[in-house]
C-alpha cells in the first residue's frame, strides 16, 4: 500500500440542466478523521453521501468540502414584506410625534432587515434531483483527486523518512565505533580521575574508588540503547515499506527513537560521542516532524 499525506487539495466542476456547480476540497493534518461540509440550500442531502464516501477512503485528516451552485437563466424575485413595512411605518409615526426628526426615506425603509425579501427561483423537481445526483458524482471525482494528491505527497514523504532513517543508522554506527566508548578508553579516563583524587588526599580508599569506577563505567555503557535504536530502525523501514495509514505507529516509534537517543546523550562522558548523540537527536526530530504529515 502507498503512503498518504494528510494534506491535499482538489477541485471539480460540473453541470446539470440549468445548474453549474463546483466542489472544492482541502485536507489538513489532524489526529483523527473529520469531514466538514458546506452546502447551499436544497443540496443538504449530499452531506450523508459525502461523509460515507470520504470515510471509506480516508482515515486521518480534517477535510473541508465546499459546494458552490449557480442556476442559469433564472432571475431572483424581490418582494416587499408589507406586514414588516407597516409595522416599521407605524413605529416611525409614533416616534415622530415625540421627537423632532425627518420622515424616513424610501431607501432607508428598504434597507431595514425583513422589509425586502429576495427569493431564489424555484427549480423543477426533476431538474433539482438530477443536479443533486450530478453533484454527488462530482464529489466522488473530487475526492478521488484529493486521495491521489495525498498519495503523491505521501510518496515524497516516504523518501524523506527513509533518508532520515538512513542518517540515524549512520550516526548510530558512528556512536558504536566512537573511540571514547571503548573499554580501554573508559578505563584510562577513570584511572586518570582516580589518580587525581588520590593525589589531592590520602583519605580515599583506592580499592573502593576502583569498585565505584567500575560501577560508573557499567552504567555509562550505551550498548543496550544502540541495540534498541537498531531495532527501531528495522521497524521504521518495515512500516514505510508496508505503507498504508501508518502515521500513528511511526509517531510512536519516533518518540521511542527520541527516548533512546536522549539516554545515549545523558550517559555519554566523551565529547565525540556526545556530539554524535546530539546530531542523531536532531535527525530524529526531523523524522518526527515529517511523520506528523502522514495519514
């Protein structure tokens, strides 16, 4: 299965009888899946169809779907709501008797909400039904285009993630081979530190110091962390190769990467190993940022 991004855009135009319409779909990152639909009056029943079809093809991301509909060769009708107008005139006459004010103008009266009503032309039932069917089909086409765009972006993300995993592996090998983590190097550093302490005071027990040094050296070993990082690398490659909606799994894996690399840095007592750990931490963070875009 292909990888898919959670971001994408699609637009689809259509026509049926006197109607022309346009779907616009936009997808953004989200923890789960949500479809938010804006429909004009008379096309409300398409929401159920849109949610069903989108739910079948998408598992994560918030999708905004907007339908715009126009009807050709049909002028809207305008009428004056006389009940509202009479109420306004009555109120104006009552106020005029109490204050010194000019009489209301026609344009002022028409601007009052509710006085003028604009009614869209009523379409034929068969024409409206055919337009809704055509609009539903156009949504399916726009959705397919959105899915395809998300897959194209997912392919690019997969390549980037693979590169980041390769970089982590190279840095882990560099940490593995760091001279500073060799037993001889650790022993030499500890011996030097112990000798320095013994020179400053004769109250230290050299045997006890050596035992403590061995314990510290054991705790500073990052063999276990490097093994887990190698395991995470294998899992990441397997997931990326398998594809599908793996965003959540890779996000969890990125957190595990981060935890092991942090431990390597905290255990390090060698400048070269510390720098390698910090570089690995930076790559892992880049990996996690890209994973946030995956479905």
